[in-house]
C-alpha cells in the first residue's frame, strides 16, 4: 500500500532522516519505534507531504506521491493524525469532525446532513465526543483531544492512517482508551502506520515494526519477535 | 434640549455612523490577519479604488446595485492580487518585507488613480434622496444610514458565512492551524487567498458606501488606513463586535475633536488612540494574549 | 574564498581607502560642476546621507519597519528653524534640532520598543501622521501650512556660502558615517544585530534586547534631527507637508535600494533618491535608466527559462515591475505625474529582487573578484571562568507549576542542585522538561511556586534577572545570531569584550577554525556547540542545556560528553535535558525523571535505570494495551 524508498529529509538543510526505507502492506499495522529525536515524526510528516524529502521516492497505492502537497495526499486517502493532536482549538468538536470530511462535503448547503451518518459512527466509537459535540475543541482534555484527532482522520474515510505519537503527554488510563481505539481500527481492516515512543504498546498492537535510531532503520521484523529481542529494549533505553 | 448639547450629540451621532465604515475596513484586517498573520497597509487604497471603480461603473449608466457589485468584485480581485504579489513570498521567508510591499502597492494605486481619475475630489451620486430624518432633534441623512447599514450588513453576512458554510469553517480551521488543515485536505493557500479576496471586497464596498458622504479622491485613502488600523488595534484582532463598538467610538470622537479643536485636529483621536493601545495593550481590548515559544 | 585577485590588504583598509577616495571626489565636485543647482543637489544628497544612515539603524540593523523617520527629520528641521529665529548660534541651533527629534522619538520609542513587526510599523506611522498634524496646526509657533523661512546663521562668526556649507555637510556626513560604523561594530552594535535574529536568546544570555533597541532608535532619531537642522540651513524654508507620507516612502526607497546594514548602502540610497526626481524630468536619461533596470531585472528569469524551470516569484516579479516602468516611459506623456507610481515600481522591484540592495549585490561581486587579507584572529588566552564558590544551591525550585490553556505542563516540582554537579532531566516527549527550563530561566512566569538561582529569588518571568543571577542556557530549537560570526556570537555575550577569552572558548567547543564564519554558514552540529560557547561566555554558575545532542552525529556526541564533563570540572553546575541515554549515563551525577509534568524519580543513573516506575514511563505499561475481545463500532474504509 505504502512504500518509501531511501528517504532523506529534514529541516533547514540538515537531514534528520538519512536514507530510510519502509513498506506498509495493505491491511496491516506497522509500527515505527524509536527514542525521541530518532526521526519518527519527521518520517510521518514526510510521508504525508508536510515535509518535502530531499531525496527518495514515496509510492502510495501504486502512485508516486513524492513532492505532492499535504492536501492532495490527504485527498488520495493517506491521512496523518499528527503529533500533539493539533485539533482546531477555537472550533467545536463537531466542526472539527466535519473538517475531516471536508473534501467530500458540499462547501455551501446541507453539509451537516450529508455527514450525519459518518458523524454517528464516530460518536458511536467515541461516545464522549457526542457529549461534547458543541464544546470548543481547545477545552477538551488531552485524551479527549486525541480521540477527536483520531475521529477527524476517520471522517476522511482514509485508505491508510498514519498515527503519530498518539500517546504523547497522555496519562496511562487515557492511554488504554487510545490503544483500544487503535486495536479497533486495525480489526476493521484499516491500514495503519503507528509511530510511537512507548515501544511495548506499539509492538503489542502491530504486525511488523521498524526500529529507528538517529534517522536510520536499525532493526525491522515481525513485532512479536522484536518484542522478545533484548537488543530492542537496549537500543531503546540506550 | 440645550442647543449646544444638541450640536455635540449631532456630531457624535453622525461620526458614530461613519465609524461603522472604519469598522468595516478594520474587519478586512481581521480577516487577513486570521488567515496569515498579515494585514494590508494599503487597505485604504483599496477603499479608494473601490469608490472610483463604482463611480466609473455608475457613469456608464449601470444601475446602482450593479456598479456596486462590480466594485466589490474588483476589490476582491485586488485583494487577491495583493496577497499573491506582496504577502505570500515574504511571509514564507519570515521577514517584514510584506509591510513594505503592501505600502508600495498602495502607493502605486494612488499614483494610478491620480492619473486615471484625476487629483480632484469628485461627488459620488447615490440613489437615495438627500433628505434626512429627525430623531429627537438629531438629523441623520440617508447616505449616513446607508454607511452604517451597509457596514453592519456586510460584516454580518461574512460572519454568517464563516460559521454556517463548510468553506467558512475551513477558513477558520486554516487560521487556527494551517498544517492540520492541509492534513484534512483543505488547501491552506487557497483559503488564505480567499480571506484576502473577501477583505478586498469589504474594503471596496466600504468605498462605495463612504463616497456618497465624503466624495471620492486619491487622497481619501491615507487617513482611512490609519483609522481602520486604529479601530483594529484597539478592538484586537479577534472580535467583530469589538470592531463595531470601537468604530462608533472613534467616529464620534474624531467628529467631536474636529468640532471642538478645529478641523485640522480631526484625525488626532484615532492616532492617539492607536498609539495608546499599542503602548498599553498591544493585543487589543478584546484580544487574547500571546505565548512566546522557543 | 577561492580564486580572485589577491590585493594583499585587509578588507577594512580597502573600504577606508575607497571611502577616502569617495569623499575627496565629492569635495572636488563643485570645482568642476559649477552651478548653484548642482551644489544644492549635492548638499541635499549629503543631508539625505546622514538621514538615511540614521534610518538604517532601525530599518537595517534593528530590522524593524520604521515609518517615523521623515517626521523626525521634520521635527529636527523645525527645532533648528525655531532656534535660529530665537537667535541661537549655529551649533546650538543644530543641537536644538537633534533634541527636537530625539525627545519625541524617545517618547515614541519607550512604548513602541516592546512591539515588533506590523505593530512597530503602525505605531511609528501614527506618530508620523500625528507629528505632521501638530506642525500644521500649531500655527502660533510654526506658522502652520504657510511655513517659515530662516536665514543661515553664522558659523562661529564666519559666513558660510553655499559651497562652504556643502563642505560642512560633507564633513558631518563623513563623521556620522565613521561614528555609525564604529557603533555597529562595537558590542552594542553586535547586540543590536543579535537581537534582530533572536530577541529571546539575547535576553536569555543577559545581553538585553530592550536597551539595545532603544540605543538603535535613539541614534537613528538623533541623526534624523541633525539632518533636519542641516536641511533647514540649506533651504531656508520649511513647510509641514514636506515631511509627510511621500518623503517617508522616498526614504525607505533609498535605504532598501541602496542596501541595508551598510553605510555605503545608505549613501548610495541618498544619491539615488536625490537624483531620481531629476531623472523623471529628463526623459532621455530616464529611458536609459529604465532600460538598464530592465536588462538587470530580466537576467534572472531568462536564466531560469534557459535552465527549463519556472522562474521563482522573486525572479519574475522585479522583471514585471521594471517592464511596467518601461511601458510608462514609452507611453506616458508627462512622467512627473506618475512620480509616485514609478517610485513604487522601483521600490517593489528592489524589495523583491535585491533584498541586499545595490551595495549588497556589489559587495558580494567584489568579494568574488578580489581577495583580501583576513583580519588576524586574537590569540586564545583564558577560557571558562570558575564561579565563586558558595554554600547555597545553584538552583532551587519550590513547588513550581505552570499550565497552558487547561493543560498542566509542570506540576508542583521542587528540585535543588548541588554545586558542581550535573543533573540530568529525562522523561518521555511532552512530559514538561523544556517548560521546566523555561520557568527556571524566566521565559515563563510560574503560576505557582518560586525559583531561586544561587540563593537569589528570580523576578517572575524575567529572562534578564535569571541571567544576572548566573543562569545561562542553550535552546532545543537553535536560536543562532545568524548575521554574526562565530567569534562575534561569543564576544557579544561577554559582559565586557575580551577577544582572547572568546577565542579560548571557541577552542574549548572546537570551533576555533570557524571563528570568522557567519552563523548562517555553520552546520547544525557546530551551532549546538556554539550555543554552549555562548552560554559559557556569560560566566554562568548554572548552565542549562536543552537537548544539546539532538541531531548530532555519533563522533560529535562523544566530543559533547567530553566537553560537558570538562565544564563541570570548573565548578559550573549543569542541568541537562537529553534523550541520548549514553550522554545521561556518562556525565550525570544524578538524574531526575519527569512524566506528565510531575517529577517521578530522582537518583543516580544506575538507580534510575532500575526504577520500575521509570521503565514503565518509557516503555509503556503492559496493562495499557487492551486484550482482544472488545467490540467497538468501527468505521469501515
């Protein structure tokens, strides 16, 4: 489904990613694991077009998407749920969700009606969002904002989702809910690329994983094997 | 009522009505600032061009509403052009060049207007009669009412569009977080351009409703930009209602200043207010504070 | 630096010679070009030169759009004129002009200096409009719109004719040029450039951004007043409307067109601005000039087209501007009527196409063609200075908390360091480590609790106070002073310039061979080391390093570890946030672990590694992953 070959990317001339190659097969859940600053978020941003790679090629669904802008990539069905949630704080929860479906909603007219079915599905998945649907997104707690961010991505009916650090800054109890949602997504057959600092959690929910260090892939393989590999823990804690 | 007091009240009311026009121009600043943290230092020139274009279209025999629509469309195109030519690149480079560039485009607009329409102030015909209505002894002319009504109407219209259309919500999303909006499939650049076009249209419309009261001339721009800035800064860049209140206040204040101190001092309340607001509360009375990040 | 003809002299010497030649030429010009009109123009050029050198202080060095210079010029002119009317002698009249600009300038500056960008531009613009209104309306003093005429006073009982007055202006210009050059090469000047690039770092390193902004603005305003005084002595007649919006735009044209941050640029701009009106009245010359402009402007887009790529906006826009000028030159019968439009087009093309101005472009050409001997570097002596030993903890926080919009970033943290220890601060992303450092260094004011550095309680939210107490920091997102060299970046942070010591610091952080390079030319890793050097230059007792190894290559990290240990050996206490575990284990005496804004563990690196709470915080707990079997309503794709 997604294939990135030999990606070099970074900010202001210095490359954070130094030749990364990854592949995400259709219907699978692949994890990107690594310490902070290993390049997980940079890779996520590069894949979805927020960052243009210096070198390398990204193919999604058989089409070369290297250098396309983020909105075009999103419209092709590769959607990023960004690090730090990035909900639209001044807008209401429901507006946030509607924005997820922006490309297929009419710009003027009965857009709410057209999206109501999809909204209901999201509300079914995250009942808390239903309760807060007219509240400002900025006033939600961190966990609720993460649910909203995931819900917003799902509203786009993506072919593949990249989840970047969904656990960032969340309390352990909230974390559980977030990972439940990820497991649910996976069971529904959505292709997922999960970038995660908490190695254990990420390895538990994914089929395959790539261990990143200093902008390169140092280890890859089936998650169950990597979870048992002592060198992963070692690489992780240094 | 005491005749002297009545004269003051008369001044305050007609000033306040004109102040709505300042609020409308300032509203244009709000729109573009929300979209990309930039404003057009040549906004007054767009007002002036809008008025001139409206005047020319009326001169060709078009009905009043059609000439105004023409002016508004031209204003939208000009606003769009300003963003494309002066603001976009400079903002991406994170420097202050855009301030200079918008001033420069405004200067060119003045020069072009001087040469196309002449340097004289021209009257602007309006379809309303010149009569006025009397409210408690204060007379209010129809063109003045049109200014207030038109300004409020346009602001209301845009606010409704912002809240109740998908495009409007998307534009708000872009101003909250352009990258996250891109991830939702919204083209941030297009949304920013749209904001500038609407801002330009509002300025041009302001021109067509002010002109019947003030006449049209290439110099009408300079003072107007500063007054609109004054309103925008005092009110802060978040609240539309704040703009209307500040606009009314400033309009009355400058009319009273002109009445009491002499016509040369008319502009001072706006300038003093602007400097005070910047000095004491740069984010505006109705604005929010900003957090520094490293 | 390769190629080019080697002149065998220093660049500074060459510049001095060129300047000397320029002033000799200017001084002799009236001998060959004998006309009153020409003399008037040359004098105006000298006056504008002074004015623009002043404007360059804010628009160039400070990097702020200052729209008040024309008004300050006017105030200076009126100050001098009124002083002459009341019978003051030559020198006092000029002084009155300086004061007339400086005092209102200061009144404007004090509130405005807290602002930047559009807000600064606005406050100066409204000041300018207000000044013109006041000049116009105070009829009893200024005679209003009718204007006033004054004779030129005697210069110490000597009558200055037009030519002598021109020479006098030239002397003043050269003095101002020299003084400005000196000012902007001094520590104050370096600080002004530093604050343009990063006001936060300037404050955090104790250099102080506000006072240096004030100096730049005051210098610019004084020169405006001085130039105003000379202007009224030159013309003998004043009118408020002459100092309005039009003049301001012309002045901006001068500075931008000539080239910012350079006295040559200001002078070139002054010459261009003086000659431009005459250019418009001479159709032939104007056509030649515009054709030349077109040729220059069209080179870049044509080159791009030849290379088969779409010209960038900065290449095509100036060409469009000049083409429009060309069209005006062809079709407009009276160019004077399009004066503003033509200025606007020139200015537009210059701002977009020549961001460094004419002199900027020329200087880089000259540097390609000629090679100069480099300035000798000072020999390194001294180095890291040891803080005075004391009994109090270098850093103590008491129950500090901070939240942003409902999200609590730091909660109730009390921590104390011992002198000469390295305390590591670790924790997952978003656990509040950088916020803690920002609280300690005064970038944020805590919602609750207090911070003490070396026993001194820090005034809330003041970077300068934290720096004065001995705290110094580096930044996770680099805050380089891009326009300074590596050496200058260090010297600007010193309490008193000490180049040998600065060289020694560069040596310690391993950058002595790059001392002359500008920060904009340094690599990411070099800049990280330079930030440490900068922080050391403030002679701190407490050093806060925010992810110094982020983005560094392996060998650099080894060097960093060595550097950090050697800094500790001088008795400097270090608080370090770091994700590279090897840095933490090798250098830290103690490690503090944060999670969710709380301090969850504090101990030796060994203890921390074995702490189950910490392991869980990093790896994620077992129980957070749901077991299979839950059923959720899921969107299908």
